[in-house]
């Protein structure tokens, strides 16, 4: 029986989330990738609150290819996190493969000083 793309990703996402949780000391950096945009959130799972968010949707600096936009979003989320006193985070790829836009976002967040 073949799974659809959505079902397959949901299955992978459940498997990842069993192992990864964000605490107040080390929150979770979650990535959502749509066809046109990319979104990143830093979440504290112990309280269930989103601490920081960034996206390419209304970002004037996010221009160019989708990979370049993801890099800008990664820098922005890292900058906001460091300003809020968050230095470490757990990376949650949210069921997506770690390449392309997801990898670009994570790499630029690391380069901007966030420890993933």
C-alpha cells in the first residue's frame, strides 16, 4: 500500500516529535515549508507557547530564490532568539528532508549564532 506525500510526512513528523521536545532552557525551532513560503517558530513545549517566529511571507529582505529566502528567515529567527536570550535550540525539521530550504534555514541560523 502506497502512502500519499502528506501521510508519509505526517508519519515521519510523529516519529521525530516522539524524540524532540522543547524546554524553556532549550526550545524547539520548528520549520514549516509551503510551496511558496517558509516559516520558522521557536516553541517552548512545556508551556505550549511560541516564543519567536519569522517567515518569508511579509519579509521585505527575503528576495531571490526560495533557498535564499530561507537563509534570510534563518538569520532573522536567530537574531530575534539571541535578542530574547535564547542561545540554544533543538531543530525540528517537521517531517521534511534535511536539504534545500530546510538545510539553508538551519545553516544560516547556526551562522548567526544560534546553537542547533
